[in-house]
């Protein structure tokens, strides 16, 4: 029997994002490990970090990322 992954729509997905020193924005899923965000903040290649924040849709998460960090993705 195959395992079917289902998402509880009542619980929003969590994300974090960072701005690379070259100006590109990067969006990442956040699974509750604060070390992920700590590593981004400690990286010499990262200018700014935001999150975690909630959104069930990637495009909405991208909008939040752009509003908080400025600029365009890519």
C-alpha cells in the first residue's frame, strides 16, 4: 500500500527567506528547526533574513518575502 501525503489545510505552511549578498532573494520552507534560520543569519553570504512566517501558497510567501526584503526574486 502506497503512502499518500496529505496536507492539513487548517495549518499554514511556514517559510523563511533571505537576501543573498548578490541581491537575489531565496525562499525556503521552515520545518521548525531554528538552526536553519540561525545558519542563514550567520552566513557571510546573506545580507538579511526574515521569518518564519505563514502562508499556504508559495506565491503568497514570495510576496511576503519581497515585501520584507525588497527587490525581485532571481
